[in-house]
C-alpha cells in the first residue's frame, strides 16, 4: 500500500516514521562527514544505523521511531535528528509538530471536531471592505469557505464547481483552467503540495485531509509524486502571476493570515500597488464580478 493509503490507516507515529524515512533518504553520507564508500549502496541516503549514531540514540530506538512503535521522542532527540538531517526551519517545525502530536496520542481516540466552516459576521464584512482586492477564507486543508466577488472570480472557472468541491489545491491540480490562469503554473505545484503537508502536520490522518490527498493522488500523477517527497513549506506571503481571460496579465502580492479561534481558518488577500497596471486590472476584475456577487455569496454561504 502506498503512503497515500497508509495515511488514512496509520496514526501519528506512522506519519512521523514516514517523514523520518523520507528525510533520511535525502541525506547523503558525505553531507554529514561520512565517507561515501565504494560500490552501490542498497539504501538511498543514510542508513538507519548511521543516522542513529550521529544523533546519539540507539539503533533499536531509532528503528522503533521509523516503524511507528515509538511515538514520543523527547525535544532533545527531535533536535538531534533535525541537525543530522539538516532540516530547514519549516521542516524542523513539521518534525516537532509530528512528534508532539504523537505524544498526545492519536487524535482519533479523542473527540475529533469537523473543520470549522462557519464564518464570523465580521470576517464577511472584512471581505467586502477589502474590495477591489481579491480576498477569500479557507479551512486548514484549503476548502473555500467564503470570498468577495473578485476573490472567487480571480480563480477562473472555480465558481463552476459545486461549493463542496471548491478547494484551492484541487483547483490547481485538477481544474483545466488553472494551467491558463497561472502564468507559472508548473512552478507553483511543489510549493502548493509542501504547504498542504505543512498545514496538515498537526493532524495528518484527519478524514478531510486523507480524502483530499487520496483523490489528488489518484487523479494527478504530479501530485502523487510531489506528495511522496515529504517537503514542507509554511509560507505566509508571496507573489503570483496571473493570465486572466477577462482582465489580462497581473502580478499580485498575497498575504495569508490565520484567523483566531477558528481551528485553522486562513484569510488570503491579493494586492497590487495603487495606480499600477496590476491594480487597474484588479479594479476591472472587481467590477466584472459585481454582477455575480449575490449569486456567489449564496453558493458559498
């Protein structure tokens, strides 16, 4: 069974073990001061015993971590493993999150809450206040909850999907319009998958996540390949270039903010410098969206 299938059946420890295996395979012996050796190694990257020795833990203990039999490594062990694996800040945070989740036990054994989909009235008002800037709110796994008119129209064709299928990661990989809307479509894919994995770190076996990952892995070979890389990226801002069929080319900066007391809801806002051609395009997009605003609100509500 592949990792997508295992993700829906394993626990936190299993996810921690898979993450450690993936990161171990990415580190070469010479990267950590070991001789490369001669001949072909049967194991990609470091061997278990090499990593365990460098991290100062027993081989038996590390093997139990990878196999999910040990789910509660101490902060000191997490730090030692991260140092040997040469993890980035985001990757280290993800490893720590998985270890902490494992120490609490499987979330399935506790009361699991459905993802928060209700929106505070003040946030809906904020979405309108942000016009003409496109803005929208998503759940922890990128399901679209609400958007102002330009926020929905920016993702050309997204409104054609039923509200229940409007997920931003699904749109990027499966909607035929996405390849045309995003100027740098192929370059966005790795970061999108890495961001989804980072978002899922606290509860990697959540039903809404495993269902989404399972669907995308079956329908998109590129998603399946990228998901297996176990890369994480907790981005909060950046720039995207659009080639919108209604208003033309735009280069927009975006900011992402987590909404307090919402179980992971995030507000994403796209902006452009006032008076610039990009901002003029945003104004046109908002004007084009206004006629459908009432219908969109009803569909998303």
